[in-house]
C-alpha cells in the first residue's frame, strides 16, 4: 500500500467520527517532501473525553 492510500484510508475512517474536531497531516507528506522512508504524521484534535472513541478503529 502506498503512503497516499494509507493517508486517504485514515482520513476516510475518521471523517465521520463525531468526537473528532480536526485532522492535520504533518511532516514531509504535508510539505510535499516525503520520500520512500518518510513516516506519516497526523495530529488529531478530539473533543474533551473523545480521544478513546476517535482512536478505537486503530
């Protein structure tokens, strides 16, 4: 699976989570500088008390 597929899958899974307030892509992928060795950095912002519900699929 390519990194773009992983990014799109994670975004799709989290899109409709009611406790999720924001999802940011960071690092090399966000800056357009990713290479074959780059990890995928996300920052998730959940409402208070919603962290476990947002993280449950993973």
